[in-house]
C-alpha cells in the first residue's frame, strides 16, 4: 500500500518518459484506480518517436505515422500535458510549464506541483558557432526533420533535372552530412540508397552525378560497433562512391558553400548536422546537481544525487555503470540503456512509494547494429561481428522487437513486407511544409513560398 497520496510528474515523453509512465501505470494499477496516485506527463509532442526508425522513414521504407507512438493511447491512466517545462524548483516541488493555451491567453507559465519528479527531457542537437549553420543546416532528431529531409533530397533532384545552369545542378546534387555517429551514417546510407534508386526515373541524372560527403572530426566512424566494423563501414561507403572525410571539420556553410578544415569547398544546398547532442536546456533551469557535461548526477538506483523524491535516466542523466571495470564510468546515452533504465525507474518509484528497498541498475552493453541502406549493415553483438545482409536483417529484427506496442510492430512489419513486393515510393510532398501557400495565392494573399526564403532550400 502507498503510504499517502502521491503526485508523480514525468518531464519528457521520449524513451524514458513514456516507458517509465507505462511501467508505473502497470505497477500502480490498483493505486491509480483508488485515486491514491496521480501521474502527469509533460511533453512537447503528444507522441513518442522511435528514433532508430528515422533513417528508414526518411528513405520511405516506413510511414512516418508508424515511427511514432501516441502517448494518450498507451498512457490512458496518465494525464498527458502537451507543453514545455521551462524551469523546476525541486525545493518547492514546483515546475513551470508553458502550453499552447498559456501562449494563446498570455497568462505565462503554469505552475505544476508534485511529490515525485522524473526528469527525462532527453537531448537536443549540439551545434557549434559555424557561419551559415543556423541558416542552412538541417537536423535529424525528429520525424518532421526526417520527412522534411526526404522531401528536400528528392526536390533537389527535381531542381537538378530541370535547370540548365551547371552550377545550380552541381549544388543541388551535393549532399553534405556532418557527424559519423549512428544518426549521420544511417541517414546518409539510407538516403543515398533511396536517391540512387530514384535516379532511374530521371532521364538526365545518373547515380554518379550525385556527391555524397560524410564529414567526421575524429579518426573513425560508428565507434559503437568497434574499430574493425568502423573500418569496414568506411570501405563500404567509399565503394558506393561516398566521400568519407575523417579528421575533418565543417568550418562554414555560409552562402550555400560547405568549407571544410582540409581546404575543400563544396557548393551545396544540403548540409545535414548530426554531430552530437547535449542535455535539454531545462536541466540547467533546475536546482538539482549536474556534472561538467550538464547531465544530472545520478545514483545506481536512478535517484538524483543530493535530492529526495527526484529521479532521472536517459540522455539527460549521468548514471554510473556498475558493470564497468573502470571506476567512475557512466552508461552510454543510447536507446539500449534508456529502455532498461526506464523499467527499473518505474519499479524503484513504486518501491519507494511502498517503503520497499530500491534496486540497482546493472546492464552490460551487448553491442550495436547499424543499417547502411537496403540489405546493407554492420553489427557487433555479443562479441560477434556481422556485415552486409545478415547485419541488416539483425538490425531490423532487433528494432522490430523494441518498437513499442503490438500495433506498431504489426504495421512496421506489414510495410516492410509490402516494400519487398513492390517498388519504392519516390514522391516528394514538399508542399506539406507550406500547406496554405496555394490557398493564399488563390485568395490574393502573399505569393507562394520562395526557395530563397527557406533555410532548407525547399520550395
């Protein structure tokens, strides 16, 4: 039995936020039914995005609707608030939250009170003060960015096919990806594969006309799959005529020209930035302990150091790795740990409310898998190294088993099956980004969106 009524506030609706709330919903089912517990989830979007599927969504292998999980459907016993937590005063047990309603009525942030706090806001893209990046860069963390990038790539092929200016054509067919981690390599691999297939439907574009460039500041890519598989990935990408530049940095992309630290210059209309992440800004707006990287200091039980009734996990939390031989090592901020931490986090909150002892988070890293396009991949799992089709198949099987809800699993599997029977979709729905442009023109309003006004280059 719970000692007294508890209000649980979960900040964030990503991996950790959704799975923690889902675990609490199951563990505290009776208490929720009796009104002894209340769970509120504050999230900027009413859905959770399964980010490992973003590259396949960008390539058109999966519908964007099946990459996301509607929170109100799965968290039916929780109160879901679509908004942003801007600051948290844990000493007073209050959180300042802005919603669409507070923006409309101008009343300012709403103050939510709580008894137990779960901080899982995730991370945002870590950018650098590079000239032109804010104006022309494209991120790859959300489903909107993934679909927008797909539309953008196909649109650039349309531009190249219809222009008579060789400079415009060359810039349109040059795609620069910055960052050699999972997001950058998988996005590049899937989109290059999609564009290569799409080029067969253009009478004047060949796959070799396109320039795909991967820029990585360190001396290798995909460090999670090991050094050997990282070297294989570089070889595989270069075999596909992808220009992989290691120990190289992007110094500028102003005026739609990518300038690299090795002196190379590439006129381009596409610069995709995937060079790392940093904790969500709300972490800095709390009175809780953080480390030198801005992540919350946590204990092995997933409580926040120096605070009671405060919990954290995922990208925003520095969780000690009790399985590591090196003292002071932290668990990697990836989905593999986030899913397991969320389950334990829900269990420990239930234990705490019932006065039971807490459990320690312990999970040895089992390995990684990465897709490099259709039927291509790399994997390093339980010490075994796989490449090509077996690694790609393992990638799909693993993530199909991890995507939340049976509904999503069935839909994703159906789409994969159909994509194996029929040809790829090569349609660009760029107008989705500006759905009112046609009506505004018909109504005598402002003219349609101009390409020069769009930092992504979409028309």
